[in-house]
């Protein structure tokens, strides 16, 4: 056996969200529910899943809001821990280790925490109600040491325990007995219904609820009655009144926060609202889809929430309008079809509501749509024979769907329907209906691997025949659609066939007739060979894949056999009670589920190697009869031998309790935990198209900003991009450190280091001295050959392009030059007269920046210009001083535009 410490079985997609009653937050914005080993946070307005709270190792069994902080929620699990979560940010705050399996959790109005867990009584283990003391601590992991037992024997269903007004007492119902315990008096009261009554079996308690403002206990019963108990603090003077509307058992009871109404629900799919004190007046909200299992009211009373048996949660506003529906994987009473994966949507396909097939996305963990197969109204009544979908199959391209519906009346009624995928509606449309395709029940159907030429469907029946149905294309001149017709009918020595299977390339068809396996050619429908094996009817067949395609596997209740089709001989066999045989379509691996004593074992192997490379004993309780390999979108890169078989596909299987389980590798678990710990921004906003459009626009703006900053010489670090700011904004306020610490962190993030700028200035001086001769030569050429005049830019426009690093170093060198020679020109009088003229054309001196060191030399080397116009040259001295800062930054334009300066002196 191969060790499998790096893999474990988990509740992944399709878990039951109706396993426990959901919780509505204080502001009625979020709805929190359990989902296998994780906790989901939904938006009550958009139905979107906001957070997945992951951390428990076993099934989550309870949720309650933290009475001291309405932004936190407690969760308990069978792993023996209680975890405190911040559901708004999806952060685990603290873990309390109780070290015992916890089945439910309750919190009284006083804030006391109670759990239902195993307790020992008379050397027998029973489930009791225990009060826990969760000590306040700053540590993330806390050990819970002390507890107090309140009831030593209670029901594990949380609906059977309720706390009274102010948390003064607790009521518990089990079988036909009501127990009440007062905490202040520390006294018990016991109230039992007559066990000798003929209807005592239906008088059993099913649920309990306590009035929040009055001493009144409401109990529901199996006969549909609701009893309101009063004066229960006196064991001999208690009274109760009875109201009755439900025709079957009452599944749920709940009072509104003010106690003005009592809500009840049951099998009728109707929410009943009773007026407290006027029970004769009641309102109804019918047609909720399926039986009501739980009822919850928001703390402000604005929302009602009902949990249903079809794994659905309905959000209701004011008991009059359904505002949201959160649908999970419909489990129903049983899955009669095989588990399939739709090649188009990668959705899991199986039985849904009665008479329907559901398409459930395992990646997004939500239902895509329901397909009505029977197309008849379902009547919820026991012992009534109605049509059911018993078989279904999809072709390899997802273009065709075959279904078999059956009604077991005096005579079995069977219909075979073929559905074609419609590209416009993105759903399946009925194409062909075949009434009575066989004389007996159909045991299996399967499609041949699709080809461009033809598509074949094979059906196997208990009437002793198997039939091949061929898709016929109509004449192009006709307006008719393609239809299906029978192409071949086969049998073998009047034996009853059980199962069939196509090879990977569709060239072979294997059909089992009790102990004999027949191999047929679909091209000519000739019987190629027969294979026999030790006594026992073959219950499952499977062809090998890829390099193992030459092998055929057959399973019975005692043996697992492998034949080599090239030699038509038995390759190997082993003694196993195989209940299900399944091949991975993307690898050579084959999974065999074997039944043991009350458990199921799993073996994964290659047909060419009889030794399994993965095995796990006691995989789950009961037998596994439904499983499927779901191809992965991104293959894993697992190097462990025990988990390599999960690299290409993920194995899902259904237990007898209708729980969908799968395998999770250690790298996957670490990746999911890392994703769950990442903070998100504004998670309450739904992923609507408008939100996505804004996200793309913001992303485009950030990219453009990055491009501009990369083109500029100096990249400016924005304060909002610092780590300190992100930590300050993304961390919840109640877990932040002191403000003094945050202030120092914030100020430190805004400070700029001075050492870098000083280090840059030292090589700049040396560089300026080395380039001095080159600058002088450029000044001389600029004076002898002045550049043409440039247009004056718009005053509102940008002053020029962004300076590079070299130009910044050049300007820093210019700032160190001595300009004291200009002081002698400041005292001249004509400079005041032409100030306006020089100010009118400042942009000409700003156009192309250059070092100020060039200005004195050109002025000396152009005596001819100064002789012709001596007055303007004297007059321009004052503007040079007044705009000394721009001249330092953009000195070159003064030399280039010296001629225009002379021309503009005489208006």
C-alpha cells in the first residue's frame, strides 16, 4: 500500500448549505451558512458569495453570531475546535480547542456559549448540552479547559434546543419529553406527552422555540400540531394551547425579534405566520419550491430566511416577497443517474429536482440551470407513482443528451428522449422521443466516442436485448431536423445483459451477459469474441485508456478481472468486491471502489500493473455507487507518488448519505489557505459588469501612469503606494495596534533619505569640470550661428518636456556659478522703461533649456549687435534680474532669440 499523507478526503463543491440553520448579520447585508468544511458568506441583495472561510479540518456543525461584537461569528466543527471569524474581511481571529467532537453550538442572550458534544454517563457515551467558558486572550490558539454539563442527554439537532427570554432558562425536546432548566434556580422541569396514547408516535417533538419577551415555549410535533406552553416554572400548573394547520410534521419554528409573530414551516413548502396572542389569524407564503427545513429571522426583523430540503436558501422580505434564492447542489432522496461532466460547461450533471437534471458548476460551486426532462407537474404525495429520470448520458462533445424516464406502475412505462444542444439558448432542446424503446427496464445507456460521420447510442435492457440507435441526417432539400432511429438489435443466448462500454476510439463495444463478456464491432455489428471469467455476474465494465487501451476490465461482487484484447486471454484477476469501476479519460488510471464491512475502500491502479499506486481504506461509511473524474483546467505539478494520479483529473464521489466528496492534495490546500488569507478591497461589491468595467478603466489608468513615470527621469514614489498605507487601510480597525505606533509608521513612510541626493552631488561637480571645454565650444558655435526663431507657445500650455537626469545634474552645476557681475546693471535707469516689453516674450527664452554659463560669452562675441542697438541692450538688464530663476533654468533661448529682443524694443 502507498502512503497517502499528502491527500485527504474533503467536502469540496456541492456541499450541503442546508445542513445547519444560516445566520443573518446585524445589518441584514450578509447571510452566513455552513458548506461542508468551510463557511460561506453571501450577499442578501446580490446572492453572490463574498467569502469562503476555510480553516476547519472536519465538517462544520454550527454557526452563531458573537454577542459582544456583531461583526464576528463563531463556528464549531467535528474537529473539536471553535473558531472566531471576522466575516466582513474573511479573517480568522482566534481558535478555541475543545478536544471533543462538537455537533452544534448555541449562545444565550447573556452571551454564554453552549455546545452539544459527547459526554459519558454510566460508562455510556451520550450527547449532552455543555456550557463552555471561552477565556479572553490575545493568543490565536486557546485551550478550553473547564465546562459544565446542563443536560446529559439531548438531541443532536439544533432545532431541539432553545433559550428563553434574557437567557434565564433553556428548553430541550427529545422524543416525547420537554425539559426546561432555570439557571438562577438551578432547577429542572420535565413535561411528557402520553406515551400510552395511540397517536404517541406522531406526538413526538420535532422542534422548539422560545418567545423573546414572554415566558412561552412553542413546540412542533410530528402530527403537524404546534403547542404553546405557559406556566412551565410550576411543574403541576403548566398549561398549553394547540394550533394546527400543517398536515404533516412541523419541521421548523421561529419567533420574530419582538415576539409579535411565530413562523412555522414543513413539508407543504408554505411559510405560515401566526399572530402571537391571536393564533386564529395567520398569513401564508406558498410555493417556495420544496419542504422547509429551517427558519431564521434577521436581528432587525426585516428579513426572513428559509432553508429547504433541496439544498436551497430563500431570503424573504416581510413575509411577502422572495428577494433572493441561493441554490446549492440538489441531493434529493437519491441519485439514479450516473455522475457526468458536461464537456462544454465542465459542470456536474445528475438528478436534481423530481423529473429534472441539474447542471452544477464545481469550480464556482453554484448551480447553472435545471433541465426539465419529464415536463410534468410533480405532486408531493407519498405512495404516488410518478415519472422519474433513471438514466442519462452525454456524448464526448456535449452536443447530445440521452435520458430515460420511467414510471413503475402496474406496467412499467419507459420513454427514451434525445436532446440536442441549442447554440442560441445555450441549453438542450428535445429532438426525439422514443416511447417503449424496450420491453423491460433499461439498465444502462452509453454514447460512442463522437466522430464527424455518425453518432451511436447503445441501450441495454433487462428484456434480454441491447439496441443501437443511429443519428440520421435528413435530405438537405427538406426542412426537417436530424432524428434518431434503431440501427441494430443484439442478444446472446437469451441471457440478460447488464452493462455496456465503448473503447476509447469507438472501434469496440463490450456488453456483459451475466458471466460472459461479448465484444462487438460497431462498424458491422459482428460479434468478434467472447470472454468468460470465474462465476459471478459482471456488474461493471471498463476499457483502458491511452497506453493501456488494449485491456478490458470487468468487476463482479467477488472478483476483478483484466483481459488482454490482443491475445483474448485473462491477464490477471484478484478477489475484490468492486461496487464501481471508473476510468480517468485523461490518463491510464482506473479507480475501483470496493465494499467492505460498512465502509468503502478505494484502489487506483493501471491495468498494465495489477499493483495499485494509491489506496485508502475506510474511505467513507456505506457503499459508493456514483463517481466521476472531472478534468482539471490547470494540471497539477505534483511530484509525490501517492498524488500523481490527481494531476490531470479530480475524483468526485457520492456517499450513501448523498454527500459529494473529493480528494485534496497538500499543495492545493496550502494554495487555498493562502488565497483565503489575502485581504480584499470592498468585497461587499458584487462582480457586476459595471464593476468589471470600472476595474478595467482603473487598471488602464494605472498602466498609463506607469508608462509616463518610466519615461520620466525621476520616478516619484506616491505615499498611497507604500506598505504602511496598505496595512493601515486593509487591516480591520479592531485588530490594529495603538495610534501612536501607526503615526510613527505613517510618518516614517513619508520621509525621504537625504544620503542618496548627497552622493549624487559629488560626482556631478567632477563631471561639470570635465565637460566645461565642450560647453565653451558649443557656446561659440551658438553665438556665430544663431538658431532660427521659434514660435511663442500658448501661455496655458506646458512649459516644456520633462528634464532628464543629465539636465538635472547640469542645472545643479549652474546653480553654483557666480552671477555677481549682474549687480552693476541693476542700478541703470532705462531698465525700468522696457520691463513690459521683456515680460511679453518670456516663453521665447524658455523653449529650449541650456546652461546659464553660455550667456556671458555670446554677449561679448556679438559687439556688432550691441553697437547698433545700445539702448535695448542696456534696457534688458533689469528683466534679466527680475526673471533670474527662469534664466538659470532656460538660458539658451536668450542667445537664440537675441535678434528678436532687439527688434521688439521699438514698437
